[in-house]
């Protein structure tokens, strides 16, 4: 997801391999993909770069939450 002129631009994969750097990650529990994209649009990195939004696999979620 990127912001251009204040509007969200969403690209749906698959994605080619890139040599980009990971600046960090945040795990959030949200009710829908739309809610996740709304939060991603608030991230300052969306204006200058891209914010990737992915679902968390059920098994990974169990490990995180216990």
C-alpha cells in the first residue's frame, strides 16, 4: 500500500523478489483487510515508500498469543 496525493494505492501480489530493506514490523489484530489498510495509510512510510499488509497464519497467531 502506498499513498499518492493523499489517496491509497493498493497493489495485490504476487510480488517479484526485491532487495528492499525491512524497516520494522507491527502485528495488529484488526477485524478486516479494509481496517488494516486504513491503519497502514496512517503510517508515515506510506507517503514516501510502501507499507506491506499481510494476514497472520492461524498457527503463528496461536504462538504469539499463547
